[in-house]
C-alpha cells in the first residue's frame, strides 16, 4: 500500500500551531509573551495582562512587582473610601427629616436660610430623605462598577500564574488592609469583589 499521497495537513497544522503562541512573534522575538496555565516562577517573556506590560529584565520585574503591590493596596484604599462614603450617606439620610420644608412653614425668608451641603452638592431646603438616598444610590452604583472593574483587573494580574506576581498581589492586599482597613473585619469573602 502506497502512503506517499497521504494527506499531511494534520502534521503541518501541528507544526504551525507550535509557532502560533499567545504573543507577538515579530522578527526579533522581543515582544513574545508566554501564557502560563500552570503555576511557575519563570519570568522569561512574562506579560502582565497587556502585551505592552512585558517583563524584559530584572529591573522591569522589580518595577512591575512594586506597581502590582501599589494596585493591590489601592484597591483596599478604594474599598475604604466607598465604605466611608456609604457611612456618610447613611448619616446624611438619617439626619434629613422626611420634609425639611415643613420646618420653614411660618418663615417667609426660608429661601435665604437654605444651606448647601458641600459633600453632596445639594440644597437641603425642600429635599427629603428619599431624594438624598436616590442621588447617593446612583453614585454608589458607579463606585460599585469601578470597584468591580478594579477587582477583576487584579484577578487577571493574579492569573498570570506567576509566583512573584501572585505574591505581589497578596502583599499589596495585605499592605492595603494594614493602611486602609482599620474599620473592617479581616474575615471577608475572597471573591473577586
């Protein structure tokens, strides 16, 4: 039986797939990114989330690890800022009577007595608690979206499966908690958000 005319496309496809990686294989090979799916300590051709965030030397690794620590700490700072905002909203909503205008029923000059809240940028006179909480809920929704985006980006950084990067993420979270998490409990869910 003659196998000389046998289709070799599967073999050729396997050879070409070895050359098709997860990175850019330009002529010089400098921008090649390794995509690890298993834990490793190897930083050779490591790219972090973006092809442009390419580790090419020990110095770039060191700077990148510092940046990751800062990102992890920054996430905890953002969470603390959101917690403080939510607490301020709750205090503000609880201090606003259901109808402030009723306090001024007998006062003809109540428009002059209206006070502006610098934190919320709202005129207090005539506002009720529901209006304050509606506006705050919109702002909290935006902050929640930003917090989730931030958390998922940190998750993607962690998922390089590189030990150094994973340690930097964890160290940054711990440092952020040390600096900004004094009012929160340590036992929190380890979800992405």
